[in-house]
RNA sequence: GGCCUGUUCGUCUAGUGGUUAGGACGCCGGCCUCUCACGCCGGUAACACGGGUUCGAGUCCCGUACGGGUCACCA
C-alpha cells in the first residue's frame, strides 16, 4: 500500500495531510533511506548542465573513450545542457595532431557533436601556472627543493619493504629564511600541494558516497621543476574554466577525485558533480586493451559496423533504460538517458552482440545505402583478385538480396564472391548430400530447358523448374538443391532464382556444365 | 601490498524485502521454407560463499573469496 501511494503521485497529499497517522508515516519514511545510492541533489529543471569529454590525443579513439563521450553527450542532450570538448595535449611527447583528428573523426562518425570550439589544454599553460601561483600565495602549496632522484630512491626502498610511500614533507618545514636562501642560490624546486587535515568526501552519482581520509593523500606535485603544471592542476583549472557542472568519466579516475576536490576547495572553486562509470572489459574481464583485438571505434567502422549500431551498443554497456528496450533510436536514448541508471560494475565488450545489433540496423537501411556500404569492401576484394567490378544496378540487387543476411559489411565480399567466380570446388558434405545417382540427368535436363528459355527472369525460371519437377514427379527441392550446389559450390545462398537472374544465362549454363564434368 | 571499488544465466542486463528471478545476445530444438538469413514459437542457463537482521533476503548489515581500479615531477 505504502509503495502504491508513494509511487502513485499522491505523496503530496499523503505527506501534507494532517490526517495521516504517524504510524503510516513511520512505515513509509524509511523507504526514502533505502535508496541504493544516495540521491543527487537534483534540481528539477536543469538548463545549465555542462559536461565535457577530455581525451588525451595519444592514439585512437578507444571504445571506452567513445562510450564516455557518448554518456556525456547523452546527458547534455537529455538535460538541454552543453557538451564541450577539451583536448588534453599537455604531454607533448605523446600528443600528435593526427591523434586529435582521429578523435574528432571518431566522434563525428558516431554523430556526437560538440557545442563550442574545443579547448586545447596546452594553450592554457599560463592559466595553469597562475593557478599554482595562487595556491602558493594562499598557503595551500609549498616549494619542494628535494631532488627527484632522492624521492624515487626512497619510494623504491619503501616499495621493497612492502610499504607505501608518501612524501615526508621535508620542505614543508623549511622556514622563510631557508626558502629565500635556496631561491637566491637558484636552486630548482617543484611545487607541492599541502594536503589539509581532515576527510574528503563526495557523493558520486554512480558509486555513492566516497570518503577518503586526507592522511591517505600524498602532498602531490602541482608544478614540476621545469615549471610546467601537472595534470591535476590542469583538469581542475580547465573544468572550472569551462564551467563544467558534471564530470562523467571512467572509474580509473576515482582515486584522483579527492585530490581534485581538495584543489577546487583550495582554489575557491565550486566542486562539480562526479559520476564514475565502470570500465569496459575484454572477454577475460580485464580492462579492454589492444591485445583484445579491435579497440578503436574507427577500426569498427573499417570493419563494416554502422555508427548507429556502435552507438546503440555502447549506450547499453553500463547503462540501461530500465525496461526491455535494446534497439533504440537516438531520440529514445536521449529521452531515456540519466545518471541514476548507470551501472556500477564493469561490462565485457561482446562483439557478437554488437554484430547482431549491426545486423538489425543494416536490415532497416535503404538498399542504396546498403550498397554504398558494401561497395568499398567488395571493391577491395575484387581488385585483389583482378575481377572487374559490378555496375551500380547489380550492386543494388546484391544489397536487396543480402539486406537480411549481413551482420557486418566486412563479410560481404566473402558472401558475394559466388557471383564473381565459378566454383573451384564443391563443398564435400553438400556433395554427398545433394548429388545423387540421378543428379547428372536432372542437371542435363535443366541445362537443356534453360538453354531454350527465351526470357531469363525470376518467374520464368521458377515456372520452368516447377514444371520440370512435376514432369519428373519430384518435389522441386530435389532439383533446387543439386542446382544450387552446381551454381554456387555450396549449400547456402539467397533464393536460387534470384541468384540465377544475377548470374545470367551464360554463367548458369557454364556452371552446370562444369558441375557435370565434376560429378563424373 | 595500502587505499577505493565491484560480484544476478557464458555475455549485456531488469530487479530498491514477498517474483514460477524478467528481457536481450549466444547456443539448442521447432515453425516458415528451395538452402541460408530474416521472422515467429519453445528450450538451456544466474542471484560468488558464510554469517546475521527479518515472519520472509537477489534485495539490508558484517565477514570471506574472487575480480577490477589506483598508488608518477603521465594524462
């Protein structure tokens, strides 16, 4: 009863009614605390959501990154907020302009558009330096003159002892005079964040309340000896600069979050809402990586996966609409997407299901689009084999025939090859099953009839075969199967008459002749 | 190892104290049918384990096991 009232939209009257007995209230109220995740402080209309995708351009657009981008984008579109991009290219050694382009291409392919000009993190260098300077100024940070070599050695020693290492704060205890002296002597220094006492907490939209004692957080570096600010500074400064309200990112960032929150606080910046989404796993349940095979979205594009299918599949990894829908349009995804239905545990990337979904999308496509997608794959395969390309009209017929027989466009050439090359061998199992004693006679009869057929079209061919079967007193499949084997070399193909039309009269007769030679 | 965190069919998931634990992919069987594919129908298969709390636990609490993440003057 309680549930029904609670969900039925009458809770206003129930809660506000002075007649409601205290017993009913006390029975109902605990439900509020049984929420699995603490609810976010959700303001009803949220016109000012700003989310971002902040990849570092070091390689390709990984499916994990693509999903992160997608979730951010869906959330922005769902809330009528903004989705912005930031290219984290401060690591000059690893960042390339090509990789930036690859990210743009991948996002565009998936139809993930961004609302403002992308921010290149490297261009914000001076702002990041200023941010560190301000922290130094207000006492949240301090100069560290310790030699990196010493620290590395200490850390390794601690590791060897099986202990954790944290900076012993030697330089925090330096007095003004010491510091000034070192500065005057031109000693190089890094800047460290002075982690305050206490506990840092945040309410993650996915993980719930995360609480970290500050003593577990090291006085991490903000500014390197060479004067360049570190990632932690850059993200916080840039997220604040870009007005990001919700940070939806991979779970691998959870342990960074307390550090960043401390930085927000020390800098007097508002702390955004965090949502850490679980990672995408390989079949071995380990984080998906290159050794699992294709990990870049562009590889999937090259393999003949449709953007719609990839997007739909990705949306369902770690999120679900709450009902049984799976194949969903973009609009449906946008309408249904919300942070509170995000999952907590990692999801294995299942290529088989992706391909199934791709097949679903392929079969809804207009045939000219299907042909457009098949063509490059077919062209490549035929060119390698020195086989001339089909014209567009034939292509459309292929598309029609294979619309519901393809799960990815990559498999098209292999399936279509039968139209371009006479069988060089006949599937052994099928031969045993379909070529019987009287098959040669039947094939010869067919050959003869076909030769005389004036109009080579689907219905004439079917009539011809039907009447021959009648005359022989056979079921027509008794003729069709040996014929299919003769024409295609195998047991499976689209409808035999459609295949014959596409093959053409000469080709069919030739292949029957070849088969007859082979049967002997 | 410390810290964080997760665990429902093989896989993706639904599930917010009372369900024959639902759906999807895959697999198996059947129907349709000239085969394949599509489609339709049916089947297989799961609450990691152990303690609590409760009349009642997949759902709440504690522990164990196993998995993942993270521990840089990388991002």
